[in-house]
């Protein structure tokens, strides 16, 4: 995960927007991904963005990509208690597997 | 098809024993990946199959680890002579093109 950096924790109030940030290093990554992991579970694919796009919206989720700065963000609108989880950013350095960050723990305050 | 299935979900083994995990990918997905995840870390890539061919292996995959996908469908990951450092969650994922879907993982505890 050294090539993908994320903040470890983010705390938000229920109903507010959450913005989870990620920086990556491999400019050749074709796709960038966001996954969600709940305790003791596998990873759930939330969304992904093609590297020639700068924004993608999917219901409450908005992904922003700044390719010049190699910065990716995930915005969750109207954050709910069910959004509490670890969120992983991942890049695709080649045709092979994903390179993940260490994950951001999203904590929801009532 | 209910997604990627892994078996067992949990495995406790004594140090030095061999263990084998199974992954059933989503039907017709030609790519299958194995990852390892330790506490507080993101998943780390171990190996990758395109159909039955093992195309890439990480440096993390020591010679005690072997993976197979004999008919291009399910895959097995075997760890021989387990060590305490092998304790982790082993995740399998499959994909057809851009989206990789993960199973629930097998949590291995070596005591």
C-alpha cells in the first residue's frame, strides 16, 4: 500500500457529507477504484473512474479525479450510520492486481 | 450466481500444518486474483490467473505458497508448513474486464 496514501480516520456527523481523499503514484493507472469493507467482511466495489474522466456521480457517491496531482476523492452525500466502514482507494499499475491504500475508517457521529 | 464464494470462512491451524483454501469465482469471469490482508492494512496482491494460466506472482508468495486453477473455474491456494506470520485474511476476487468482485475471505489463524 505504499504507493497509495489515505488518511486513516475520518469522523463526520450523520447527515453531513463525507469526503475521503487518496493520492496515488502510478500515472499509468487506467482505472481507479473505491471499495468499502465492513468488519469481518470482504470488499464491496462502490465505484470506479476511468483515468480520462475527472468526475463520476452515482447516487450519493461522487468521485473526483485530479490526474495532474494524482489525487482521487470520494464524496458521500447525506452520510448514514450504514456508511460506517473502511474505505479503500485502489489503482491499477498494470494488467495485474490492484494496489490498495491502507484504508480510511469512516466514523459516523449521531 | 451469488458472487465470489470462498471456503472455509475461518481456519485455525497449528504452526507447521498445511492448509488449503478454495475460491469459486463468478461464472464466466476469466480472471481470478488472490490477495492477503493483515490487520490495519489494505489487501496485498498475491497472484493472478487468466483462465487456467497463472500469469503473475507477487514477491509475497513464498515457495510455501502455491495456487492452482486447473480448469479455469475454481481456484485453490495452499500454504505448506504454516507460520504464525501467515495469519491473515485471504481474499479472492474475480473479474471479466474492469470490475473486480471480492469474496468474503478466509480468515487464517496460525497458533
